[in-house]
C-alpha cells in the first residue's frame, strides 16, 4: 500500500520559516520524480516545486529564491524548506510522487501552512 505522509505545517508569522516533510512508503522512492503542490481556499492546486530522480529541481516563480526542495532517498523522504514566508503562501501543501513515463501517480493527504501576523 502506497502512503505519502506530509508533516511540518503550522501557523507562522510573515518572514519566518517552515520545513515540510513527506515520508513515502510502498514505493521505490528513488525511482519517482517528486513534487510539492499547494492549494489555497477557492484556488486551483498549483505546482510549487519539483525534483527529479536525478536531483534536478524546478520552482514556481512565486517561490523561487525562498523555497528549497530536496530528497533523501535513504530515508524515503521529500522535503520543502520554506523561508521568508508570506501571507500568500498560506495553503494546504501536498506531496506528489510520479513514476515518469507511467500512470503511477500518488498523493499525500496534505499539511496546512498558515502565514499570518
């Protein structure tokens, strides 16, 4: 059974940092491209950052320079370091695993990030 379990969300003030984690089980983690998405109330889910099996990364323009995606294949864990958080970063953040070239695509349940003073 595939499980992606996000953690690390919470309530922070503008300018502060959070580190999200996504623990994967039931898949060969190192074989999957990994992504973080987010969805704010009333908005579509958007891609925040991605990392390939080879370690190449990509970011949405809105988070470039503030967020860092990384993975630890030995721990089957994906991370998202979020610095200089802004109120507009408030959303539910979701972990996604995709086996490139296949239909295998898995989602976590999400973790809430709220940035407010």
